[in-house]
C-alpha cells in the first residue's frame, strides 16, 4: 500500500473534494491526456490509465470510503478473512446504508418469479456494544409462505387449474413499436400473478394469498466496529414471494448512540481528558477509559493543555483492523477562588522565573518586536 499512488494527487483534488470537484477535475485531465491527442506517447497513455483508475474509485461513494480508510490505515490487511457468518463482509457493515444497496428487490425484470420484498429494520446499539460487538435478537413481522397450500393459495394446494390467459406459462408476451423497430418483451401474467395457475377454491388459511403473517426472530452476531448507517443483510428473511420466487432479505440498519466518554472516528477513539493545574505542572497518574476496562497513564511533568497522547492499538478492535486511542489533555483552571487561594497563587507565580514560561517568553518577544510594547 505504501508505494501506491494517491488517487487524490492523481486527480489534483483535496481529500475533502466534493463529487462535483472530482468530476470536473477528471474531465479536464481526460481532455488533456486523451490518447487521441498523444499518439504513440506511452507516458500519456499511462497517465490516462491512472486518471481513469483514480476516477473510478473516487467517483463511487462506497469505493471512496474504503479507499480513504485504507489511506488512514496503511498497515491494515484488506485481503481475505473478514467477517464470517451472516453477511457479505466489508461492503455491508462498513458502508453507508444508502451507498450500499440501491435498486432493491425488483431488479429481476425478465423473470416472472418475483423476489419477495426486503424488510428494513433499524436497530439501536449502545456505543460500547457497537465498539465491542454483540449479539442482538431482532423480532419482526413478515409474510411467509403458507404451509397449508404450499404457497399456491389454492385449497390443499391442489384446487387450481391452468391459467387460461397465459396457458400456464405465467408469462405474457407483448410487443412495442418504435419507428421501424418492433420489440418483443415478456412480463408476468396479471391474471395469475405469474404463477400460471388459476385458483378454483382458495386456501382458507391464507385466503388465497399464498402467504401468512408470521412473527420471526433472527439473532444477529454483530461484529465489533458497527457504526451508524452500517447494516447487515440476512438473505431470505424478508417477505415471501407472491408467486413462488425467492424470499426478500432482512436488512438491519444500525444507529449507534453517542458516548459521554468517547468520541469515535472509524475505529479510532478520542477521549477529552481534563486534568488539574497541579497534575499538569507536577505530572501524575490517571486512569484512562478503554472499550473493555481501563489502564493507568502517566502524565509527565509539565504537560501543556491541548497535548495529545497517542496510544497505538487501544481503539476499536475489529477483524478488519485495530484503531488507536487519542487522549487530548485539557488543563482545567479552578474557578471561584477564595481570597486566600488567590493570594497564595500570586505568591507562587511571583516566584516563577520568566524562563520557566517558554511560550509566553517567545510570544512576548515577537509581540514586542512587532508593536514596540509588551503584551502582558
Ligand atoms: Zn396466467
Ligand atoms: Zn394457504
């Protein structure tokens, strides 16, 4: 990954570029390096290839996210492994809901067997459950195939006859004309809903629909690292097909509640750590929160406000990689001091040498040389 060319550099855009900026930069470059303009120029041809490769990734929201992720975690292994079990890996749980599955279940145009509808359920996770991974039962209503009539909708599953409109094929051919062209297409028969059968006597259990309402519970084994918008798909756990086609899928979309202790970016964790003035000056030990437990961190003497301690590998641990922990120090200034406290503080500060305030000294020098007077 290290020697891989950066797609953003290739397209000459920033990492935060919008889709429009990427598109317009791509168009400019394509015009510039098009092979038609540079016949027999291998370098231009190579560049043209690069530009297209970069555009292909950055113009696709999902691919771009994965690419960004790989940039931020250059040492991560992206090949193989991944999550096992109920979902199809990285692209599912780690991509955004809307980027992930457009189109839906009815894309099977020419097929007369209709796939059942997908069912989407939102599941809320606590910050720690999402970070650690958890098991979650999801209970929901769905239509399943009626057992009594085996989905035919006919009494005992036998009380039907061949559909006269489609002759039992379940399909109807129709032609459309545009200009000189005639196109023959096929669609499901509307008379028998593509089943090819006409019910004589309806099944009493499902009233001829072929499906019944059912309460279903599915257990999801949610891997560590789920974030708001990530989702898992359980194939075949959606609605039953109306005509013997495959079931739809169940899709759970996660919402992760925020934490009062952690902030999170991908798998990295951020903790704002307030410390006293005394600890900042003298140093000290402090317990740092982790996803599972705590650890003792030593604050060194003379720690400044805003200092960030970086702890490698103490972020969210997933099978796709491990995040890091960032501890951001904030020195809290005490308020509402008593007269005596104020007096003591002044006495203390009077004894501090100018040389002990390196930043203040540097600022004072710069200020003075620019404005001819002291800032303090
Ligand atoms: Zn028919
Ligand atoms: Zn039935």
